[in-house]
């Protein structure tokens, strides 16, 4: 996996979620988001079995390769290997980053969800290539268990590590510039793109404020 | 992974299922089954997240290593790698056998669920090390979608392939000898051991008829 332009590839990172996609498939949402300029896609689906995840993953791999985007799999290291994704994104309920790095070597990127400075430093130390940090703002995508970081909390994380950080959670067009200003390499979005009537337009609008 | 004594290690293969274990943990059932002479343990749990599966898997790896038993993970190739299991067991909803073999090389055993002769031959051709075939008899563990193979159907599968075959599904003490007689290398059991008041005794009873 190419690491040198990773930061640029994290600018607009769309997490697909078929339950927040107005009935559209992972494939449709991903393709439309990429046509609108998204730079990365993460496949996240806890309802599919392994075979189905591999099938969807292979299709997303084809689409992301064709449209020159980063492709990341949530949680499932086996699926990431099977579909030749660029990387895997790990949270606290997934494989530990250190173990994952030992198993995979440098063959896949590893993203890690860090909710604060200590977790961020631990993620970097354990070998993560990038962090997803949040929720930056209130979000309706996940049941809220922690208080939002705010842009100050996000800025603290960005200053604490040398790897790129994605802001995640409750980020719409109007919030995106503040996330970048806090030092993030990009924004990770779910419903702002997947639930948009036109995912292409939603991504174009994001990019206008992300690349002003 | 040692393949030369695989057949012997499949003689009494216990699949742990905490929902059929009278409230006992995977670890307790596995340890007690192995003390009673079980030769293999498969960890199967669709309710745990990856982190939990790895934690339980590491404990079962320690127990199975100490008691010299085969240790197999259901479905999750990533978890099997993470806990250094001996192998992974794949069904139709899991990673395809051929893809798994390509990713893993010979580092892990691959078991495959084959419900008939054609599937069995395909499994062998694709690189499976052993097959689990059934249901041989009626079973209450899984919602029945197919008619039981019976011992004749199992015997057909055993004759059709050169890799060892486990009989699975509805096998109690009284059925076990007929399963071996049909040509199976061993029996795979769930509730007959996990739901037994004393898993040690249940395994001892099985072994008395399996090694007459």
C-alpha cells in the first residue's frame, strides 16, 4: 500500500451504511460518492455474513480502483485481505492494532478509532497509519456514548500525533472547514453523503469547502 | 500445522456454543470436554465481536495446546490467525475455501461443510483439509433446511473424497458407531457434549463407542 499520499486520500472519506442510504446499495452510494470526488470509501456493515461482505467488497474494490480512491474495510481483517482492500479500520471492539500489524506487516493500512489524546498516542505507537477521531459533533448515526470532542478536542489529538487524523461524527458542509482548521487531514462522513438525495452533489459541496 | 495425524485428531470434535451450554462459558465447556478425551474443539459464536472472539480464542488456544487437542475457529480467518488456531472451518456463508487457501497457504487447516457428494468433491478440489458433512440425523441445534443425509448419504461422501470426513448433526452416543462405520474419521457434536450435565462424562461415553 502506498503511504506517501495517504493524507490527501483522507480528505473526503465516505463510510457506506446501507441502513442510512435511502434503500441504495453500498455499490451505488460508493460509486456516486466517488464520482462526486470522494477520496476514500470505507465498507462498514455488521449485518452481512462473510461471504456477502467479500462479494460487496470485491465490487467496491473494482469501483474504488477505477476511480482512484482509497478502499478501507471496517473491522474485518480477513475480508480486507480477501478483497485486496487498501486497509482496515479498527475500533475498540475489533482486533487490537498491534496484533493486526504483526499479522499483516505493512501490506495493509491500519486506521484506528481514537476518542482522545491517550488513545490517539497509543494507536500511533501500536502502528496505526491514521486515526479516526470523534465524535467531533453530535451525531445521529451512532448511539452517543461519549460527549463530542468539539474542534478543540480534535485539535488536541491532531497536535499529539504525527499520523493523519480524520474528524468523524456529525460533520456537515458547514462544520467541515472547522474540522480541517483544527488540523485534521479530512472528514469522515456517513449520512451527510449516504442519506443525501444526490451523493455526487453532496461530495462536490464538501470538496468546495474542503479545498477552498 | 501438522497434517499427518489429522484423522486421529478428528475423532471427537466438540463445537462450543454458549447458548447450548447451560450457562457455562466456552472455556469451561472446552476444558471439561478435553479432560473427558475430546480430540478437537471448534469455537463457534456469531454473537461476539472480534475483540471478544480473540479473547475467548486465546484462552481456548491455551487450553487446547495444554491438552494436546486440535483447535479450529468457525468462519473467522482473521481470528484464527490472531489466536494461532490450528485451522478454520468454512461453510457456504463464509470465505470461499479456494480464496482462503490462497491467502493462508498451508499455515492453517481448512475444514469445509459439505452437504453432499458434489460439494464434498468441490471442497477437496479447492483445498480443504477435512470435511464436515451433515446433518447425518435430525438435529435441534440448527433450523433444519435440508433433509438428513442418513448414514448412507454420509458413506457416499466418505467414498467420494480422499480427505477425512466428520459426521455432524444429531449424533448421540447411540448413533456414533454407525457414523464411524459409514467411513467418517470422527463425529462433530454440539449439544450432546455442551448441554450434558457433565461434559467430561459425555466425552468419555462417546470415546468408549468410538474406540471400541
